[in-house]
C-alpha cells in the first residue's frame, strides 16, 4: 500500500479524527477479532486521537465494543442512520438532542416502526421474498452471522434501520428497490445484508461529526476513514483521507476506487493496522520535514 497524499491540514495526528467500519475492517470477517490491529489501536490511544466506530451494528453492539476498547467517543450506528454521543461531549448536542440512558441520540430519519410498516406493506404488494432482522430470532441471527447468542440479541436491538436477508432474484431486487425509493426509503449493501433506512449514511454522519468537532472543540480537523464495503463508500469518498481495507470475501467498492482511495495490501484488521501505522509514519515524516525547512 502506498501512502496517500496528505493535504496541508492533514499532516499531524493533532486534529485527526479516525472513522472506522467494524466487520471486515477493524474486526476480522470470520471471527470478529481485532487482535491484529492492537499496535495501531495503542498508537491512537496514546496520541489521544478520537476513534469513531462507524458501522451497520446497533447501539447495543457498539456500546459493548467501546467499553472493551476503552473508547469514550461518539459512534455511528446502523450505517449512519444515527449517532450516539456521550452526554457532555458536545455542548451543542447537549442543548439540542434528547438524552437516553446517559447518551445523546442524533437521528437522521424517523423511528424503525415506520420503516417496518412500509417494508412489509410493499412486500405484500409485490410478492418478493426476504427476511428482516425484526423477523428473526436469536438462533437465526446466530446461524446467519456466526455471532454468539448474546451478540445476536444485541444485533437485533435496532433503532433506525432494518437489515434484510434477500431471498429473491436480482431482477426482483431491482424492482423492489425502486418501490422503496419511491416510498422515501433507501438501501445500502453490506457484507452480509441489505440495510434499509429512511435517511442518512456514513458520509453524512461523518460530516455532521466533523462540524461538531470544529464548532464545539475548536479543532482544525482532518478526517481519516477506513472501510471495506459498498456501504462505506460515502464515508470513504467524503473523508479527507479514505482507505479501503482489503476484504477476503468481496472486491473493493468501485466508487471508492474511482475516487482514488488506496487499498491495503493486507486484509481486515491486519490491513487496518497497516493503514493507520503508515498514515502516522507519513505524518511524522511531514512534521520532521517542516521543522527542517
């Protein structure tokens, strides 16, 4: 992997915000381990760089992981449909957003109930076949994802979006996706499921948080995004630095490649680790050059 070109405001870890997808990126696609990323995780922690987890996962799932990693930063859930912010982190969020069990909730669309009503109505009308997360029990989620029973329960606790296991043809999906768009819903394809939501994506959530950091923390911000799937494309292409983490199961997202995002040589958390360490090394070299000029 070649180091990306760094703009003038992206030559220091100071002001860096790291937005990271989870499954297939920071977490191994097969066993959900992040062990291979520990050197880079340690570097970010010691440099006090915010690591903003950005995933199709739910609030409950990511909350468990942030506790495990010792993170106390905002995180983006359900493919950008919502953002969870620690109470007291942004003054603006404290003033404008609802408080729920110690966190502020930023939603980019209506509640899940309205999405489910539209999905089920359109399925009945069109006759297509799919199974949504809301229709699965823990056993089925475990079977489809390889998650533990506890993790499967957390994955089913959703606020803003509905993942679908599509069980029909590609032609049927093309027709059904047009019906969804006509009803004000849109879709993102992840590594395992198609995610249906009313508004928002990872790119929009990144930009909203970027504005919050600049406004409330008075930071000169540089955004670094890492992801592996099509549902990461908006985040990868809107960040100052977008890195595609190579996947063992699918090709890099085409739109990210077209935007010039580099691809790691290594896969999953090994590739994530490679990218973070390379970016940090490149920034250190740029700072050294500046001091010697």
